[in-house]
C-alpha cells in the first residue's frame, strides 16, 4: 500500500508511511469508508507538527534530546488524488466491480477528474 501511495498518489516517503501507519490507510478498501472531508482532516492532521522525533545523531553513548516533529508535507494535488481514490473506490463498489490497484492508477483517477 505504501508503494501505491508513493507511486500513484504522489506522496513523499515520510507522508506515505504516516498515512499508512498512523492514519490507517493500509488497504484499498479503506478508501470506501472515507469521505472527502475525512481526507481533508487526515491531510491537515498529517501536516501538523506533533510529538518529538529521535535526534538523528543520538547514540547510546551520546544521547541527544529529541527534536520537534515538523509534520509531513502533503501537497494539495496529493489531497486531490486521495479524494479521487475515495470516489473511485466507492464507484467500483456501486458498480459491483473488484477493487484493485490497477483500478486506481493515475490514468484511471484522471478519468474521474475529467467528469
């Protein structure tokens, strides 16, 4: 799923990891339960700085204090593609078609955008 979020949706690695691990976008069927408002909420939450990260130079012998988590970058075009994934997944369910990665490629998502 992370590969799909990075390659087809266009998320950076850190954002794809966060959306998959923290926000629960781990299966294609998940898109069927979301709305456009849910995607807006998820993207704005991912952008917010929360918590602390381990300092990259910290080791066991020389522990360094953590750094503030700056949040992740979720561009507007990615939020739009995620909303199109929601629409596409719900459309596949309405039409009783199987939902797979090929059904939500950028080419297929662009067809929904043209409507």
